[in-house]
DNA sequence: CACTTTTTTAAACAAATGATTAAAAACTAA
DNA sequence: TTAGTTTTTAATCATTTGTTTAAAAAAGTG
């Protein structure tokens, strides 16, 4: 049974993704990426020209992974606000459970280079023009949602989902909680966060 | 009117704090710190021996700044749970409004070196043995609080306060919100977060 | 002042690191 | 097979960067 050989380019990208996410751009060593990929150092530049270009590719792909799946959830005209919140939470907890360091990776990058990649993706602009956002504004005008700045709602929803992934190393180091326990706790949040957010939407 | 001259050691620390917080350890250049401090490069090693030792000092001080003030809030035997939550939220929003990059700085550091500094401070352990935590357990046993894992509550409270500071560059880049508007929004959260958290504590 | 100690500076060092080169190896097509 | 192309490798380069050195300047001391 012949195992399909991963090609060199993909091996480099996989190694680069891991190391860039762990160490950041400045902390990553091209030699470490080459070693992890099991290739000669010169091949990295042969395929990608430079560390920076390789990083750009990894970061762009990571942004697409993170922002890509959510648009169709937000633009589903068949679902209510509550259903969208549930879908959003489940989608992201599932996604991040398999890629727990994406949030810190992206936030670090935006912090160093605020204009660099966001325009390439433009996902947050799309979210602002989504069907979900229209529903939200409408519910707000109908008095079903208190007239608070929608940015609070965005921050709360994203924060409740993402913050546990950002803070996991700190929580783990200070409580000694196991990976499995942490995963179970995240799983619980799929159910709890929508309930919490709905309660919060009643506060004025 | 003689302006008190800041001594060299303090100038280096101030410059180092800024640059380490902006660039991280790996991304920071000792030459940049020296230039920002307005001192000769060799003085950095004369006063602090190495980049690493300087970083350790800055990080320890930053952790103390972040975790220092909260213990006496949590151990105040005169205040209720609700009052402690209010005090906690106000304390941190005020603190971080003047030091907005502390959260990302600390989380990045714990991520690279999970055991390194937390023991030096041990603040999270203290929080777990605080009077506040006893009150929380008691309310839980009395049925005033649903029996959910307290880690949810911790994550929610800290996340609602801290996440807006972590995400500010991304929110700012994608919405174009001004610093003043963001500050106003954070100010609103002093009032809203305690209300939200109290509502969340009713969900089972 | 004379002397010692502390602080500061310019220069240099050594290691790390991103990138390049030139040749070898592997592969492809005629 | 052979000629040409692509991929891989070992070695090297050039720059950056943390650190050290030795001397000068400044500050302190008796």
C-alpha cells in the first residue's frame, strides 16, 4: 500500500505553519523550519524565495482558515439570530479545538502589521454587510435588542469563544487542568455561550 | 525649575518595556532599546548583564502590575460577590486603559514559557484561595449560583474585560474606530460587564 | 588636589541567521 | 541512452545582533 508522498513544498509549509505559530516571525528560524520539514535549508528559499514570503503565505492561509467558514453562516437567510449564534459558536469551537493557536497567531500578526493582511481577506467588512448584521439592526430597531453599541455584542461573542484558546496556557499552568478536561470544558461552552449571549442581549 | 533627571537604569527599563511589549523578546533589538533610551549600547549590558536578564525584570514587573492590585479586591471580607465583580472590572479597565498591551505581552510570554514566571508571582493560586472564591463556592452550594464549572466564570469575567484590549488592533483596523471611541466603549463596559456577568450566573 | 571608583563611549568580537552559489543528483522527454 | 530540465545538497557569504573590551570621561572621596 503505497503511501502518497507529500511533496517538498507542502512539507515546508506544514513545518513553517507550526513553527511560525509557536515562535512568531521574529522567533522562527529558517533552519528550524527546514529541519522540521526534513529538507535542506536552501530548498526553503528555492521554493519560497525568502522567510518573509513564506510567512506571508502561511499567514494568508491561516486568515482564510479562520475567517473563511463564517461568512455563509452569517449570510444564511433561513436562520434566526439565535440559530446563527449557535452555528457560529459551534463552528469556531470545533475549528479552534484542532488549531488552538490560530487566535494568538492572528492577533500577534495584526498587532505588528495592522494593515497588512486584513485587507487581503476583508472578512470583517463582509461580516458588517452580512444578512446577520441586517437582522441584528432590525431587531434593535424593533426594540427586541437594547440599543447598545453593536461592537459590544461582537466583542462579547467572539471573546467568549476565542479567549479560552488565548488563555489556555495560562489557565493550564496555574490550575494544572488536563488537555482533556479543557477540551470537555470547551465542549460545554458550545451550549452555554449561546445561552449567555442571549441573556446578555436582554441587558440595557 | 530643575527637572529631576531620570537615571540611566530607569531610562533603559522604560525603553525596554515599550520595545519588548511591541516586538516581544525575539523581535526586540538591544540596539533599538539603547537608542530609544538615549544611551550607549554597552550600558545595557553594564546595568543588566544581558538582554534576557533585562527581559526577565520587565516581565516580572509587568506581571506584578497586572496581578498585584487584584488580590485585595478578592480578599475584601466586607464586600459581596457582586461588589467584587464591579471592583474587579473597574480596576482592570482602568489599569489596562493606560497599559493596553499588557495582556498580549503576558499571554505571549506564558505561551513561550508556561512555567517561567507564573510561579514567581503565584497570583492565580492566591485567587483560588481568596475570600472571593469561598464566597463563590458557598453561593454555589446554597443554590444561588448554578453548579457549572467555576472555570467558565473565571474565563468569562476575565475574557469580557481583557479581550477588547487583545482585539483592539483588529477591531480598529477593520472598523476604523478612533482611539477615543474605543476608550468610550471600554468605559461603558465598566457598567455593562457586571450586569452581563450577573445575568450569566443565572443560566444553568 | 590627588586618587579611586563609577559611569560612559567607541570599537571590535563571535555567534547566529537569512540568503546565495555552484555542483551533484534525480527526473523527463526524445 | 542522451541531452536537457528540475530538484537537492554542501558550502559559503554577508549581515545582523548580543556581548565584551579597553580606554576615556565623570563622579565621588579623603
